[in-house]
């Protein structure tokens, strides 16, 4: 047996959605069978979904997952299939891949390296399996025992091993030891979250692993917005002997995507004998870690490697990735929450325009891939209901400090997006709150003494009405907060932070403005052409402003804070790299030489003071999408004490 038809399946699963997840697995196996596949790798924890969090600690979750596995076994007749699930063993929970062979369970391989940094909390729920250890798991239903642990499966003469997601990302990866045990095929069922540029890293360890380990390598990731914050790009890869045989397109609005390739083991196996450094672990079955099974592999004809480039990746890759990740996140969030659309308080500025544009692009990209009728069915809409106006409601909410420029910009952008748009006059509500507070304190409020309260109340009076409109439409209110503002707390809690989802909270303002300029002139590739939104010129020609002070004061965001590129540079140096203020100062002088030392010191002090006093705000932001592995979300990367010393000594050193 030399040529094997391999399949990597990307699945869009939902935590604890038992029936839906099982149906998606069955459909994937049916498609693989129809294509003639012999071996199918499904993603990590695909039975339960990856994002079950503390539900993994419940015995009922593990037992139901086991029941689902047993029910799926008949679907694997005539094939070899890897299926991921949590397993309760010895009063501990393990993250395992079950290998089914011809309708029966061959054994269970447990993950050895748990992801416990940044967005991941696996050590909270799972125990790492020790390398080289094999045990027996007793089925809670039948009482039958199955091998569990660090296993190699020799199926019809083909040796199969596992690296489960994080296992492949560590220096001492299991594949190195598995290679000495003579594996032919290495399976990697993964739940690897999207982050900018991460696809190249995966492509590298899959291809290099196949070369170094002299084997075929199959990588299958999850797809879509599974549990709310995390987006999976659905990357699938198949390599052999250092050559990438096939790579599937990333992102996608369907339930699943399958990637097929034929690996010729007669081309990979000789690499072991040719390599002077290869050291086989003899005897190959001395410790009981090798499970041997008879199996007649379906015939497969050897095929040449063929990797088709994805057209959109040839352009501005980060802009395209951002667009596709967030639109997929919005699509699944809408679908899985069973909401009827999105609502945006459209201020006429960059953040709200970006959020509204992403909702429209969500519709365009989904319809382009699925077709209008299938897209409507997937979202739970009647065909006639699936329109931009149904999915996107916007409102411009004006006070006396709002200007004609932002009003007209909001109007033009809403029209270009096809939104259902309203203009709401809220000055009377604003004035009533001012009068009410003035009466309570016994004096009239004025800008000389009450600047921050007078700014904040304008943002806050915009919240109740837009929330009510979202409720009336059974829609999700989108917050427009961005990463740069989150760093320094430049937002009004219960005002412009209001919303159930914050889709751009992981993106800094400087890059978001750059993306808007790209979207105005080029736009993402939709079908055969790019799709720009020229109306965004009305946004891009403005200086960002909260527009909360009287118009004559010329308020701008950067005037209140500092230039956004400077703010973002300090944030990464201080929070990502953990540098103190004194270490950042010389870096600023080199990076931004147009400003003198005194100005940089002032900006550093402003940043660190605002950062230190505003963690409570970052704790309260609506859930956002994880797009960058160095973000400020306390849930997914950056833990910080709400009460802290405020860098007083460090800032004093600056003079």
C-alpha cells in the first residue's frame, strides 16, 4: 500500500450544539466518502466544539461527547477517521483524538502540550498527557477497554501518529519522537485561532514536519466564529516529504470545507534510509504503544502536487484578512445568536463607518460564496428579507455640538451601504440632563468647570435610544470602540461603548484609518473584481473627532491624546514588550524625530497615566473579535490590575 487519498476537513462547529455538530461531521464524512477518501482528519474537539470553557469540567459534557463518538463510528466504515473530543479518565479531563478504523474505535491519543498563553486556557480544563505513556480507557457504556495515550496506529501496514494543535507549535514536538517510530502519516487536528500572518507559520511547520519526519502530514483547522470572540480561518494543509501537496482556501461562510490530496508513501519512506541522522526506535512495538489493525486501503492513484493560489491573497493581504475575518465573525455571530441584523450609531467618523461597512461586506461576501437564497436560509431569513436595509440599521444622533460635515458623511455612507438610516435629534434630551444635574448641584454647568461631565453626557444620551431601536428590531447593537481608545480609556462607558459586540476593538486607530482608505479606493476582492466603497471619502478626509465640545474649540482625538501612530507605538512597547517609560523614550526619539524630547515625555506620561486608571473600562467593553495575538482584551490576552500604582516612580524618572 503506497498511495493514500487523504482528506483534511475544516468544520464550523458550535460549543455544546450536539445535534448540529454531529450532523456536520456526518456530512463531512459523506462528502469524503463520495470523493474516494481513505483517511479523514477532523478538527480538534469537533464533537463538543473547542470553546466550551468550564463546561469541559462537567462529567455530563464528557459522557455526552462519548455517546456522540459511539454514534458516529458506523459512519467510518471503510475509512480511517480522526475525531476530537474531551475524555474523562481517572477523574481528569484530557483533550483527545479518537482514531476510528472501519467502523470501530482503534484507540485514543491525548494531547501532550496544552495551549495556556494569550487567548488559551487549556490547562484550566485539561491535563497534559505525558510523552511515552500508554493506558487503557474503559468505555462507560459497554465496559470495553481501549488503548489511550501516546500511540502509533499501524493500520493495514501504514503507521499513523498525531500532533494535536499546540503539539506542533512547541520546540520538543511529538513528531520528532513519532518519526523515530516510523510513522507514515501524521495527523494534526487543530483549533488554531486566526491572527494576522499566522497561516504562514502553520504552512511552515506542516511542510517542514513532513520533510523532517519523512511522512505525509494532514492539518485540519476549525472554521468560523465558533463561540463568540475567536475566529477560525479553516486552513487545511496536506504535505508529504517536504512538498505542500494541497492547501484549501481560508475563511468561508459554509458549514465545512474539505481538502483532498493523494500521498505516495513510496516517495516519503525512503527518506529514512537516505538520512544519516535518522535513528529508528527499535523494537518498534516494545512498549505496547503500537496498535496494529488489519485494513484494506481503498485504491488511490498517485497525483502530482497542485496548490492553487487564492486570488485575494495577492493584494493587500492584511486588509483582505481583516475584512474576511471580521465579516465571517459577524456572519456567524448573527447566525448563532439568532438575531435579525445589526444596528450602528453612525457618527460620521471613522470607527462607526468601518463597523457599518463591515456589515455590508459581510452580506456581499456571503452572497458571493453561497448565493442569495442559500445565504438567507443560513441566516434564518426569508429570501425577500435578505437585504442590506434589513441587516443594517444606522442612526446619526445629533446634539448642538454636532456638525454638518459629520451629518452629511453619515448620510452618504449609509446610502452607499444600503442601510436603513435615520437622523435623530437628541439635543432636547441632552439639555434636560444638563438642567437636571445643574439643579441637583445648585448651579448651572459650564465648560470652564465641567468639561468631562459635559462631554460624557452627550455620549451617554445617545445610548438609550439606539439600544431601544436595536431591541425593536431584535438586532445586535455594535459598539464602535477601537484598540487605541481602549488603551487610554478615550471612551464613555455606557455611551459610545454601548453594544453587545465590538468588532473593531482589537484594531488600532491608525491602521483602521489606513484600511478605510484602502476600502475607499480598492476594497476586497468579491468574485472576480474588487469592491471599493467610494463614499468613504467623506470619512477619510476628516480628522477624527469625538465632536463633544462646542464647534469653535476645534476638538480632535489626536489633540486630546497624541498622534495615533505615537499612541500605538507606546502601547506596544509598554504593554506588549513590558518596557518602562524610560526605556521607551529613546525609541520614540528615533521613531518620531519630528517631535522633541519634552513633547515625547508629555505623551509618555499621558499614556501611562491614562492606561493605569482605565483598566476598569477595558474589563467592561463588549466582547470583541480576537484578530491580533497582542491585543488588550482582558479575556483573551492582557490581564492587568484595575487598581495599581500608576507608574508614579517610573514617570518621575522622566523629569
